[in-house]
């Protein structure tokens, strides 16, 4: 609980029965009058007293004040910085809940969102994808703050619901060698002349390299650069410097090893820049990619479109199985890197000669329409992997074409060239937001002629409330 919350005098309420968890990992209870109470720190099945810090007409927000009946799934948090106490780290929300139970709750959250928001029920529930519960976070954005009154520098995640940086000395979701750098980093930054103008360090781990990207608001002097070099040599990391936006990031020393991750099942190596988007959890990502391809079930005589293709995380594995692949992304820089990744793997891989013809193009996927959809051509299968905003414009364009055909002469006009265009027989949708997945699923099922054949979660972020999922949509015959 942070200072903003404790500023209000907490008021105890009667014993509450916790029924479930919401997507922020808050326990949900109902008072006798039906009012909903969201209780931070409470778990399903528990009886608790809570301290209310915010009241609205239909709901209240509270923190756990006293446990009556404790859940058998409650565990002792591994990290000393986790909790509801003042200054607690906000990086994790579920360390007090058994790791296996976290997955079950996320699965339930996915099913609830699909039904309540999209009125969709999957034909079957996929087995959850799990990986290591600790040391999994190969990507992270750490805040840096020189606290003059304390005479020290803090490096870490923010406190719970606060702009302040938590006083972190260890972090168990970071790789152990990175957790061990937290205190040395504090000492390093404190000794820099630029300590007041370095607000952030971004972590990016690859299979053979660890990069720290230092965001600095003013140019670094020679003495500071030398301190960074000495730190890198001592701890076996690389420094990149970022004077402005992400594209400005560049290595302090240009001859360091390249960042990359592997997809061993497909004999693929995926180089990336430390500021590129890649999955936080490489262990789960490998399994997720393999499952997505099994569900996609592309054949050598089929064309596949990978929407929101990024660096080619799915496009390149798809190219080992499909006939042709089209990767589509909104960023020209990402498309250029996806092309380079494809060409590099075709040159080096023992499977390179078998990689299907693969093209990458730039599209504004948040402003898709039926005309553009038809222009990109028929594909028997789609892989859709959007950001948190989802793929509404894409699936709306697909639904509009279906509705135009179903309406005949009384319906909206089909775009030119649509007569020979066919929708995909199967769509595999990878989502990082169950709410936007549910919204898009509702469109696909109720307006575009699909059924949801299967859905399940991937625990990409253990101990957080983040829900990664995968769903399969098949076109009605």
C-alpha cells in the first residue's frame, strides 16, 4: 500500500467472502447489499476484513486488513519486496498465490472474458502453456531515480500504484545474473556525473548476450562513458545508449556480440535490437510458437498471412511448413528487420532451402478495410498476433465482406475484385489482452461466419495478472 492510499483513513467493513480474482489480481467480494468490493491481497475462498480506500456508487476498492479463513493456495511470497506494505514493489501481483493456481485463474479469466464480452464459448479448452516460474523475465524496463534526500540512487520497478521507484535489492523474476546487478547498478549510477538525467535502464537478454540500454537526457561525458565501460567489462554485459526515442539507441562499444534468441524446433535464429519488441519469456515463447503452428496446420500447397508479424517470430517458423507466407506489420523498421531475419536464416539454416517464399509488407493494421483485405489476396490460414489494442479493424473488414455476401443485393456492396477472394479456413489468434480478444472473437463468431474451436492460456508472465492466450477460429462449412 503506498502513501497515496494511506492518506485516507481506512474504514473496516464486515467480513467478506472472496469469490474470485479480477484481471488486476484483486479479490472480488459482494457486500450484503450487493455492492462489489475489490480487495487487494485477498484470494478466492478466503474470508477477510478489508480497509476501504475508495468508494463509488456500485463498487469499493480496499486492501486486505485481516484474514479469517485462509486459502489453501496462499503461499509465502519468495521476494521480500512483494506485498501491500508501503514501498512494496509493483512488478508482481500474485506471488502470494500458488503458481499452478495462477494458471487456473488466468484460464478462468479468459473464458469469462470470451463469454461476457464476446458471447463466445470455445469448443475445447487447450492445456495451459507453462514455463519456469522464476528468472524468466528476459525483457524489463527499470526506472532509475536519484533520491537526493536519501543520498542514494534507486533502480527497479515502481512501487504499487505509485510513481516512486521501489527500493529493490533483488528481483526473483529477473534472471539471477541480472538480479545480482541491481545493487552494483545503484552504485554505478550514483557515481556518474549524469546521475540526475538518466531516468531508465531497459534490459534485453539474448541467448548469448545481456544488454542494458541507458536512457540519458543529456550527453554523457567521457568520464561517465569510461565508468560504463568498466562496469560492462566487470559484469559481462553490453551498454547501449539511448539519447532520445527507441530508434536512437546504439551500442557504446560497436563490436559486442549480437542479441538473438533461438527457435530450436525450427532451427531458426532471430536477431533483434534491444529496443525491439520480443516476448519477455523466451521459454514460453518457444512452446507458444510450436503450438501455434500445430494449430495452424498449414500445408505446402497453402498460403498463410501473418498479421502483426513483428520480427518474424511466427512468420519464419510458418515458412518451414507453408507454401507461401506474407508477413504484414505497421512499422517499416520492423518489416526491414523481418526481411533480414528471413534472408539470414535462409542462408544459414540446414532447413533454409526448404523455407517457403516469404514476403513482408507495411500496412496500417489499425485502419484496415475490405478493399485492402481483398488487395492482400486469399490465404487459406491466418496467424494474428496483435498488441493489446487487438485486431478490431482487421476482423471488422473480414466481417464486412461476410455480411455483404450474406446480404445479397440488399446488403452492402462488395469491394472490387472480391468475387474470387476467399476468407481463411482457419485463424489462429495469439493475444496479450483477453478483453480485446473477446471483442474480436465476438465479431468473428457472430458476424464473420466462424466458430471458436479452441482457446487456452500461456503463462508468459508468472506472478503477474497478465493473461497471454491463443484461440482457434474455424470457418463454418
